[in-house]
């Protein structure tokens, strides 16, 4: 089962089925009532800011293009990514496509954002601090920064 990204930025992630060890326990022996049942995969809904969200978003992004090479952040891509993220954070209309129209190298910006996600929550927090220092304003909380990064990556992948 794949990770699903909802329009609000939340992610539906699969939870691996619990393995039962075969042994002498009667509890592990299927009863006649459960013998024909097929266990449905279970999922969990993660919202930006919840534990595991950044990692799940990075995994979702990888699902979109599994043949993509490892993310590499360049200075110019990171600078443009910071500008886009700051613009979206400050924008009342939150127009992702509009914020990306002035980006010269959208591929490099996307790679820089992917690189941030791969680093997990601490990387997102550090990127937020870096954006605030470079662009002005206060650092965004990690969950808001992660949500914006996800929106930008989703727009770039269109």
C-alpha cells in the first residue's frame, strides 16, 4: 500500500501488520470464525507536526518518482527554495504556482526541499531558522514548514 497525500497536506500511511509467531500457543491458532478472514491493511492519518510526518512525506515524495536520484542540495536551489517557502508563509492567498513562477531552476529548488525532508524534523527546523535569517521574520514551526514543503513538491511534480 502506498502513502496517500491529501489536499490538506495530511498523509495516510500504512501500518505494517503485526506478525504473530507460530508456536504452541492456542491464541495463535486460527478459530473457525477467523480462518477465512483476510486482514485489511491498517493505516494512520498523519498531520504536519506529528511524529513521523516529515519522514512519511519524504517517502511519499520518493513514491512519486522512484527512479529519481538521491536528493542533492545546491546553493542556488536552496536560495530559491527559501524564497518560495518564505513567500508562501507570508502570502494570504497561498498561491503555490504563483510563488514558483519566478524560480529559475525549479528542479534544483525541489531537490533542495527534498534534501531538507530527508534530514527529518531537525533538518526542517534548521531550514526554518535559515529561511527566517535570510528572508526576515520569525522561523515557522516545523509542522508548518513541512506542510509548505509538501505543497511545493506536489506542485513541482505536476
